[in-house]
């Protein structure tokens, strides 16, 4: 069942990775090509995208109207410091990304998105919602790890990031009122959804380009 | 003077003979044919509850001199109903196109204006020469979180109407159907058909944006389709075709991750390879079993049991019939 697996993963991951970023040499039971790791990472993004649909629906209902209305199409408020990393990118620029840059962009994005999602956790209403969020965060942590694994296996350095989840959003001012706070949450979920769509395309490109002969260590992650 | 006049279907139309007085003596014609005086009120022409057939050239002549005093081209029509608008990206990630039409004709000229807003930005949708009622847009950015809002306004001399579509970049991705679908029999394989196809030519970058495919096939004599989903490659071998039966085969495409399935491709027909000449008993037994069930794994075993040379005397026939009954009973479970 998802509950059992997710708490198992969560515990394992917490124990292994309190402070990032270097991947420990855990469970070197098998050696697989980087191609396989990329495939697994790709599969994870698809799984997360599917999970997010349910989570977002539940969370937006919790926020209430107008956030849960299907036509809701608010203008993007320009913040001094963009709160979450955006997946939006110029087409030619995206095409021209090196493998390293492509992976690093994904790694950074999901690391920060995970931080902000965790901040949601303490504030939401129902137990069911908190449980779903926790499950999703565990899976998202797995994705970050998986991307890190691919980068390490290809010899790329992991991007520096916050060593531990920050107490508050770094640099960005806290939302001045309840409605704007909800808007922040809305955009967080939107960016997360868009990143998951983009990652599928990023990893498609990587699948084609990475030579199959590269050897890597695989983390033993049970049944995502 | 001559001009064009637009009126709604069902309206009452009063036409004045230019600047002539009400009590002047005039003659009206419609497309050259005199109009009966019963339609006149003084020098005014009254048309009640006009219909489409009354469109035409109306002329008014002074009574005695037959000078042409006034001429108008009457066009009877309707104001536009809400237009039907569709937007689709069949060439992701290049951009998308929108096409539109009116649900019912207005019978008078209409003009269309389309606007596309992305966040705060106005985008230009370039009109296509062919087909008309279609325009296309290039994406400037990819993986956008902000929706696109497309508004189509239709205007004609009798009124206007509009419709709006709002969508995410990913939601409208729908490729064109696969092209060049070919199905061929496989020599010496009576149950196989080799199907191959190509990516739709409108899909610009199948390397970075791979397509997956859905194949469906059935023998012409059955209604139920078999389905196969293929995550890569542009060919597939069907291995469970009924021997000797003509098949109809279609393929659809979808971006691997986003959007919706294309329409089905043009259907191709093919029949698996058969040995020449055909055995009549084999034919009859296959027909019997295919009509008894819609499951795909029924046909051959019965044939083999009964077909082999050792059909001598009632003992072997009993085996035949028993096997047939068992198969028939089994197949009833699947109906």
C-alpha cells in the first residue's frame, strides 16, 4: 500500500540525507547504466505528475473559491524575488541546454519546490490533506535524489543548495494577507505541475543523448 | 442612387422611393419583375415578415416618366450566433492554430476578429490564406504556467457575437494522425500481419517530443476491435489474426506525456497470408468457431483436432464433436 511504502521511504530518506548534497555510497547492490537511471527518473516524474493532480485538487478545494474554480486564471503578480523557480523558458534556449545545465535546472527547481511544499505542511487543515502532502513530499524527495544520482553518475557536481529546509522562504517577503498567501500556494502548485510536465521532456532528451555504457550506483528505493 | 440594405429574417421592411413624396405615383420592381400594388402603401413598398427568397434588387420608377428614382439591393439574413472556436497544437512545441466557424449561416457577409492574450501580453494570430477561418501562433516560450485566452468576435451588418477559449499550453496538444499506414501479410505466417506507419509530417521534433501510438484492428466480419498501445517504434506485427480473414487496421498518435490522442488514421485493409489452394473443411470450421465467440484465442485448436487425417469412423467424429462442444461451452463464458 502507498502508506506503508511512503513512510518507509520517508524514514530512510530522512535518515540518509539530512543535510545533502553529496550522495552517500549506499546499497551498491547493482550497477546500472545511466540510461536506466534516467528512465527511472522519467518514470518518477510521471508518477508525481499523476499524484499531484489528486493533491492539487484536494488542496485547492481546501483553499476554496476562486482557487478551486477551473476557469481561475489570475494575473501573475511580479514579486521582487521570484518565490518559486519557473519552468518557463525560451524554446531555443531550452533546446540548447547542456546535459549538465538541464539536470541542474531540474535539481535546483525540485529542491526548492520541496522546501516550499514542506512549509505548507504545518499549516493545512485536515489530517487527510496533511497525509497526502507528506506522501507527496516523500516522493518528491525521491525525485531530487534520483536526479542527483544521475548527475553524480555522469560526473556532474550537484548544485549547492540550502543544507536544511529553511525556516522561512529565503529572500521573499511573507505574504501580507491571507488571500495573497493563498495566491502563493496556488502558484506553487501551478509551477510544480508545469515543472513535472517539463521534466518529462527534459528526460526524454537526456534519454537519447546519454551513452548507455556509463556505469552508476543505484539507490535501492523500494516501490515508488 | 443605389445601395445595399440588410434586414433580419422575419422583419417588416418599408422601402421609400428615395425622396419622392408618399402620395407620388411609382412602380416598384423586384429583380426586374413588377411588384403588385397590394404591397404598396402610397409610394412605400411594404414587405412583411421577409424571408431569404426576398433578397434581391429592388427598383423604384416614377409613374409616368419611368425614370429610375431609387434602387437598393436587399439582403435578408440573420445576426451571427455564437461562433464555434477550436484551438489545437498539432506541431508542438512550435505553436498552435485556431479555427472557427458559425453554427448556422447568416446569408450575409461576416467578418471575424481574433485576439490572443497570454498573461498580460497580446499575441498576434496570423491568418492562414488556406483554409480561411484559421490562424496560427508561434510559441515564444515553452512550459508556460499562464493560460492563453483566445477571443473570437464575429460581426455582420445585423449584429455581433463572440466566444472565448482559455487553456494551458499542454491541454491543446493533439497530433495529426499517423501517415502512410501500411499493412502487409507475412509470407508463410497465416496469423500475422505486419503494420508500419510514419510520424505525422506536421510534428516537427519527434526526437525530443516522441510520440506513442495506439493500434486497433479487427476482421471485417466482427465489430469488436483489438487494441495495442506502443510506446515507441513505428511498426508492429499482429500475431493473432484469424487466418484468411480480411482485416481493417487504424493507428492513432499522442505525445508521450501531454495532450490528447489524434484522430484515427486512414483505415488500411489486409488479409494474412494463406496457403494456396485453401482447404474447404478448414474454412467451414473456422467460420463456425469465429461466429461462436468474440475471443481471439478460439479458432485453431478445434481445427487441428478435427482436420488431421485420422477422421475415420464415428469414434474420431465423437472426438471432433466433443472438442467442438467444449470450445463452444468455453466461449459462452466470454460472451
